[in-house]
C-alpha cells in the first residue's frame, strides 16, 4: 500500500514541482544569454589587449543585468518555493476538507507520513540538483563566451587539478578531504528528507491548537527552525573555540583546518537527523493519538 501512496503523492505534486524545475531551466537559458552583454564583452577585450577599460553602459547591458538579477531571484525562489508548496500541499491533503478523504483510506498514519516525506524529499533533491546544474551551466557559458573554453575542457582541467591535489597531498589529508566530500553529499541527500520531516512535523504540531491552525503551523515551523539554529550554534561552539585557539598556534598544517570543517559538518548532519526524527515521531504520535480534524 505504501507504493500506491507514493505513486498518488507523486501524481499530486508533479505538475507544480515540474513547473518549478521548468522555471529554473528557462531562467538558466536567459541567464546564459544575458552574459553576452556589450559592455562586459568590450571591457574584457580591452583588458586582453592591454587598453583602457572605459566602456559605455547601454540599454542592452541594463536589460542583461536585470535578467541576471531575475535569474538569481528565480534560483532563490525555487529553493524556497518548493518548500512552501510542499508544506501547503501537505496541509491541504491532510488537515483541510481534502483531509477527510485522505484519512478514510485503509492505511496507517505511518504510511501516510512516510509516503509524503519520501516524495517531498525527492523533489527537494531534484530542485537542489537543478540549481547546482544551473550554476554550473552559467559558469560554463561565461568561460565559453569570453575564454573560449568548452565544458569538456573545464571538466578535464578540474579533474587534472583534483588529481594533482590528491597526488601531492599526504594520506591523512586525502582521507580528510574524502570524508568532507562524502559527508557533504550525504548531508544534502539526507538533509532534504529531514527538512521535509521537520516541515510536516511542524505543520502537524499546529493542529494541536483549537483555532488558527494554519497560522499556528507556520509559528511552529518558525519555532522549530529557530530552535534548530540555536542548537546548531551551541553544539558547534566548542569546535569553533578550538579552531580559533589553534589558529594562533605555531606549526599548523592543512589537516587541522579540515578536521574543523569535518567536525562541524558531522555535528550538523547528526543534529539534522535527530531533529528530523523527533519531528517525524511527534507528527506520527499526534496523528495516532490526538488528531482531530476541524
């Protein structure tokens, strides 16, 4: 039954979430095209030829800058928009009039929550990947337009630089770099699902109030977000203090800096997992024991 729930949840969200991905793609194309602005082209050519960089700023340049600003706003809007939409969709499908139909299904509260968290987390990951791909595409377009470097050459140069770095680095340093890269990837993946669990848990906590449940769901989420930020700062404080003390110590190397960042990301990852699990079980308990539709 869980598979069917995931299937229908996907069908219920793919239109809006797909539209968000399409907007990211469209603004990426516009952003890449806007890089070919006359003033920037003239300035780079002047620098290359060793001449004056004084160039006029025309209407086309202004439109290009405006497009780049809209591009940045679109990426920010996509990252927050997907979260807002998934929260609204969860509230409507669980706690509005539509929720009456949802809770008549022959499924458990656990299955409902897991299906929605799974689909929501996947959409968060897809949007994150789309944003990263968009930034890479913009950067590649800039290098291609003004430095005549193809994307293949960019990746070849990057791969060669990484190979050289790992070849010259010691075994201890290589282990630290690999650890940092792995924990960053895991944090992005698992953090997406935990963020959705925290969102859905906060919305469910808002249903404990007798009035203004939608508003209280927002208040609960803001409270959870602030609490998570405070806990993160408190837990990371010993590592930050240790880092500041070691900065002034003699005979330092690159390993201790990587150790600091590894510790910070490890703690952040564990805290995110804990907060996600706590909010998930809180939502599950409320649905099972205290749930009451208006």
